[in-house]
């Protein structure tokens, strides 16, 4: 099934207090057919950035006001999947370690080769797209699961653990026929045509 994520155009957010860098990056991304928007500060990004589209953030590590690391903290707090690519003129090993541990996609030192940045952006966009697809699937499965009755959830748990109907009935203290009826109902509600698909969806919920 095609996801709405597939139809969204990736957007690159540029955050740098140097106007020359901003213009240079906007030109670079435009030349290769990538959509980008620039912000002069971390505060401006937080106030105006549209985080709904897939993409990434290319951000200067050291800026007045909110730094690149501050933006990373902000994105983590709001649950954004956007990967960050840090740009810095300083070979700051400690900051790079902090950034990577917090989930940064890459850490590039200025001056950099255009192809180096474009490659990092391409990887980051792919990562974000996959994250969004996974989240969309999790949200869909969660919505289906929430429609199950408490007993149906118990039966689903039992059969996804590999129990036969008879074993599930014994464990839950109900008849085998009741288990079969609940099983038919929950399979329909979970939109699963077979046990393998139901188990996969249970794994999605367990890992969410």
C-alpha cells in the first residue's frame, strides 16, 4: 500500500548565521533539484520551520542563541524524525561525539566538498523517509489494535506467542469455541488474512 509519505517532496532546512553560507547552500541544492529553505538562526528555525515534510536539517554547530546542539535537543523533544547534518569550522571532537550520540546523521567540517554534503543529505533524506514510513505503519497498526476488546487482545497475545486455540482457551479460562470466535473477530479488526501478518503487526506494536 502506498503511503502519503511517498508523495511528499523532501525539504532541506538550512540553519546558519552566515548569510554567504546560506545563499551558497540554497544555490547548491537548487542546482541539483532539491527543495531547501534557509534560517538565519536556531531561534528562527524553531519558530518557523515546517517539520511535516520528510527531509533533513543542515545546521551550523556554533551560532548565537540556539546552537546546533540546541536544535537537536528541540527536535528530539518534539518527536521529529528529521536527521541533522552538522556543519562546523571547528574540529570539535567533544561536540561531534555528543551530536552523534544524540542521533546526528553526520558531522562535516568546513570547508567541505559539495559532493560530500550532497551525499550526506541524500543518505539523511532516505533515513528520514524510512523513519516516517515506519511511524505511519505503527500508527495504523496501533489504531487497529485499540479497537480490539480486552478479551480479543488477550487472545491475540496468546496466539501470537504460538499457542493453539485449545492452549489459549486453557490459559484464559474460556472455551475453545470462544477463542475461535474472538480469533475470527480480531483477525478481521486487525485486517490480517493470516497468522503471519498478525504476528508481524504484533511485533510492530512491541517495538514501537
